[in-house]
C-alpha cells in the first residue's frame, strides 16, 4: 500500500496557487475530497487535487460541436 502525504488546506493552496479559503470552499461543497482527522482537522492529498482537476475540467468533444 502506497502512503500519501497529507496536506493542510494552506499547504495545498501554496502548491496549487489558490487561497486557503478557496480550497476550504471546494471541500465544503464536496468538490474536493479530504480525510477528516477530527471534527476540526481536515487534510488533503495531491492525488485528490488531481482527481478534482480531472473531474472539473470540461472537454468539448464531437457531441459539443454537433450542437453548433
């Protein structure tokens, strides 16, 4: 089993270039997955960020072009 490094919202925000408030908002809306250590401590992984980016990125395919 590969162990992933856990990051605080502030640490992830420094890596990805968003504010800690933006990271927290993504967590609160359920768009960004996290590990809940306690009721006040929520940690993130870079792989969770990568999944968020993949899911949030809109790709126009042939279906999108057919509507035009």
